[in-house]
C-alpha cells in the first residue's frame, strides 16, 4: 500500500510540475526565445559561410586573370575574337 501511494505522489508531482512549466508564460517565452535563438544561430552560420565564399570570389576577381576571364565568359557569355559558340538542343 505504501508503494502505491508513493507512486501516486510521484505521478501527482510530475503532473503538477508539467502543468506549472507549460502554463507558466515565462517558461513558454523562454522556450520560444531559445528556439528563435537556435534558428538565428543557424542562419548566422549560413551567412558567415556565404560571406567567406564571396570574399574568396572577390580576391580571385582582383588577383586571378584566368578567373576573371572564366567569370566573364560564364556570366556574360563573352567570346574572344575568332571563337565560335556552339549550342546544342536538349
């Protein structure tokens, strides 16, 4: 009988704790802010990676003639004099 009553007390304690935490506005706000923080942290990492890639591209555009030529051809469709562009139907 004592064991059953002890189990019941644990269950009641757990239910009360869950209710206090879920119904407490401060706790809900903490959870929401934590989720938002994690989202922003992930977004920041993506932005840092993009920034590093852009810095690398800027460096290459400033210092690498081959990369400049490659970029002009790729982005603008530039052809050197005497070159012929071949297009294939898909």
